[in-house]
C-alpha cells in the first residue's frame, strides 16, 4: 500500500508562480495542511513502525514529510525521482505571465511539459515508474510518499496504468491523500483547515 501526499501550499502556489524544482516555503496554511495529513495518517495506520516515509528532497515536500513523520514518529528518506517537473526557463515565473506570452497554452492540458529547457511527460514518467518498480510488492509495500502536483499525478498514472489523458485529468489536492492499494486509487480527504492568523 502507498499513501501518496502532495506537499502543502507554498508561497509560490499562493502567488501563482511556477515552482518546478525551485524552492518555496510552506505558507501557514501549507503547514496546517501538512499537519492534517499527519493526523489523518496517524488515524489510518495501526502500527507505524511497519511503514516508511519517502519524499522528494525539495524543501516543501521535505517539510510536509517531516510533519507527517512527527505525527507517526517515523524518519523521512528522500529520493530524487520523486522531484517535481523541471519547468526550465519558466521556473519562478508567474503562471499568468507565461500564459500571456503563449496564449495557445491556455487550452493545452500538457502546457507544463512545453517549458523551454524543461522536462517532458516521458522524462517524468520514466523516473517515477522506475521508482515504483523498485518498491516491495503488495502486501509488503507500506509506504507514505510525499511528492508534488505533476510528479504525483504521473506516479498515480504509473500505478494505475492510466492513459496520458486520464493521468492529466486527475486532481492534485493539497488537502487529501491518495491510497494506492490492490490496483485501486482512493482519495481520502483530510480534516478541513483554514489559513492560521
């Protein structure tokens, strides 16, 4: 079984900036979302000692994974294959600016894979699929994974054998966890949180 989490909200998320593999810290809401993920997982997992947490090494995923680890008293390991897409020249730019420069992107579901100097769909699918293939088979597989919007979407696609269109149609919430088990993917909502004052 895999519990797949996306990192909590970051300042770049809030500003509408393309993060890719650049760093951006969790907002207060993002920290509350990470804590809510930890609380949900603590309620679902009977014996945390049997589980491992692995995350993208980017700070937003690292901080989210560490909040989950604190709730379960588990250490966090990191794997570069869980990194978010590299958006090349668009890194750190406002999404609206990029779309204004290239209006055709507005209707293109694959727009993120068109960044000059960035990664393609296939680049990411190869790395997340390779990571998944190395994991223990079910039922021995007991993993909590913290990744990103696009990388997590493709990881779910690799797990479920989804078509590219199905992969790109999936949502990428920061207030839910996906349980990947026995060939099924189930969305589990975290307790609602609001931006702390």
